[in-house]
C-alpha cells in the first residue's frame, strides 16, 4: 500500500475527551473515528488490525473443530421472553419495534437465537458434541460507554456455543476452549491471565475470564502469593468473603469469557434430543466469548511508548514501513524504491510505502505513532553503497543491510515475532 492513497490523518494531539492511552493513540494514528457515543467507524488502518485479530481467532476456532455461522443482529422478543431475559436484561438491551409494532432487540449476545437453532436442527446424539461460532456486531446500551472501542455500545464479538448430551462432554469441550483461548491470546502477542470468574447473570456454575494485564484495566484480579488461586474480585468475594481484600491484586482488561451454562437455556427453551437408547435428553450448553474489537485497544494498552504504538507483528496493520529519503528529487532512487516495493509485495510482505512529499522526520514519527514493527530507510547514499537502513520499532540503533539480502532478512525478522 502507498501511504499517499491511504485514507488516514495522524494527529499531533488527541481530543481532550480521550482518557486512556489506547483511545488517544487510536485517534492520533487515524484508526477509528466516533460517530456517536460508543459507536465508531473503523478507518482503513484500524480495520486492517481488526481483520488480523479476527483471522487469528477464526483460524484457532476452526482448528478446534468449531463451525462458523452468522446469526442475525436483530432478534425477536418472543425468544427472550421464553428465556425470561426480556424482563431481566434491563436498559442495556436496545429494544426496537417494527412497522407492525412487533418487538425486537439488537442482540447483545446470542444464547436465545443459538438455542432456538439447536432445538430445530439437532435431532440425534450423533450430531453431538457440536461447537458453533460467529464473529458479529453486538449492541449493548452501556450505562457508561468510554475508553473508545474498549467499552463501546456497538462492538465486534466472537461468540461460540457448544451443545452436549452430558456434563462430561461439556467439561471436555470447555477445557478445549480454554486451551484454544490460550493459543489465540499467545498468537496475538498479549500478556494475559485466565482467572476463575463469577458467571453473573448469564448463569451457569463454571466460568473463566481471560484478562490482558494493564494498569488502565477496569477489572481487578486477585491472586494468592503462591499463585495457586487467581480470580476476579467478584468471584473471590463470593469464594473468600472479606479475605478477598488480603490477597494481592492487579488490574486487567477482560478480553474473553468462557462459561458452562448447563441447562439454563435448554430447559426454558425445551431443547432436547434422543440419546443412544432413544430417550429424550435436555442438552447441556457452554458459551465462549471474545471481545475482538476490544483486543485492539488492549494490545495498545500493553504495548506502547512515548512515540506511539508498538504492534506485535501478528496484528500490525503493516509489517514493514518503507521510507525513501528525498525520492522526489531522484529518478534513480525512485526506480530502486519502486522495484524493492514490488519485490516485497510479491514476497507477501505487508509493506507500507511512504511516498508522501514529507520530510524524513515527519515520516519517521508517523510510522512510529502507527506502530509498524519494522522499518527500512532507503536513500541515494545507501543506493550508492548498496545498502538499506533497518530498524525495528523498539531498537535504539539502525543497522545496514545489503540490498540484495534485504528480502531474506525482512522475512526472517517477520517470522521471528
Ligand atoms: P464487561 O464485564 O467488560 O462489561 P461482559 O462480562 O459483560 O464484559 P461478556 O458478556 O462476557 O462481557 O462478553 C464477551 C466479551 O465481549 C467480553 O469478554 C469483552 O471482551 C467483550 N465486551 C463486552 N462488552 C463490551 C463492550 N461494551 N465493548 C467492547 N467489548 C466488550
Ligand atoms: Mg464477561
């Protein structure tokens, strides 16, 4: 991609209402723009990151044998009445009437819709266990939308649901999802902890939250000195009463949550199938969420410096920035730069060429703000010497690499992290 064609604008200062680093940097780097409170447009740069996060989540869910579906965002009230949540959910649920005054909501989660699907489609134990998931827009009319896309009203979630004949099978899938989540967050380059959680009003009795550790996190995680016990504060209070406040604590951002729902939805919504003896059994369920858009902000909270964002290569909007110095004054350099750019692209390297008519200092600081993990600087002097300047986002000093070795060198760097 050529930067001159990218719809973006870096800002020197963040708007005053941006309170935390990730929100400030996402606005300054031109990744998102607010349309209304808690509702955002993703600009090309931000959307590239979101897509990369989504792709990793999808790959690992598929690898775990989960099947991707897409459910509607708009859900009929009758289903929520069946589960009794139409009245329980409260003002976070955005309720809508159609032209015939029929009641609907914009889905904040999909337990009702998936349970309805399962009771229609699952006929026999032979179809079980099954894991279904989607990556889809949710709406929650949060009482306090804040921190940009971190606590938005409209956001992207991966939600998965599993159906089982018995609790042993649910436990097995739950453990598999726990392992899958650990893989996903590791590939995303995040420092995280799985903590025992309170299952809140979603119901069920076993649940873990996955937290990215960060000072700005809204949640408190508590742990025992020897590390044997790690829990959300709410859960620790339920387990250890007042003792919970003795425990050590850290702050976290909840990026994932897995639950064993048991038969909470399948009983109220009468979801049964025949077991191997032909007997009708109420299915038991698990559900597994990941805050796909929230992850983008969480990654920034965890990895930035005074110059800007430091992306892990796995989710960086571009892997490499190519910065020519005074290219507009030299046809010779321009030809060499374009040929290198084409070469990098044909080697599947995600490269951003800064072809703007800007001073090198401006280009360097923009690339650092955006957080591109690898940078090449190509000048006429380098062309004469047959070399290119290389620096990783976190390096202090430049290195010089022979032009003819550059593709191999960059490929190795990208594969390293
Ligand atoms: P929180 O406690 O942060 O409000 P939650 O427990 O209500 O989240 P879940 O129902 O577990 O959220 O949803 C699954 C995931 O969706 C969460 O782990 C979180 O990463 C993400 N998420 C929830 N609410 C929001 C929001 N308002 N904006 C962005 N992501 C969200
Ligand atoms: Mg949760």
